[in-house]
C-alpha cells in the first residue's frame, strides 16, 4: 500500500508550479494571479516580458492583493479555474 501512496505523491509533485503576483482577491475563494515570464523575441532575440493571468483556488482566503504567491496546476475546479494556491511567499 505504501508503494502506491509514494507513486501517487511523486505524480502529484510533478505538477507544474509557478510564482506570480496577486492582482485581484475580490472573488470568494478565488484569486487572480499574474504570471510573468521572460522570453526572447522571435525576430530580434531581445528578452521581453510576457504575462498571463490565471484564476487560482484559495480555500482559506489567505492571499491578498499584491502578495507574491506560488500556484500549482490542478484538475479543473470550475469553468476557468485550474490552478490552486500552494503558499504565500511574501506579503
């Protein structure tokens, strides 16, 4: 039984987790997180910033606007929400 539990934990830990900033916390148990990544421009190869906003599930409503948070991919919680808050890094 412990073998299946460790296998499940390894697959769960392999999910993608990213760090971003909370843009909005006005929804109930939901936060909007802006994820910024740095990628080279396709033609000029200069590093440019690209941002994406995602909705994340915040069960305890501990993250506030402006907080730096870590979010992890999860199964769809609602129509647009497929990330969940793992921890608040800084306030």
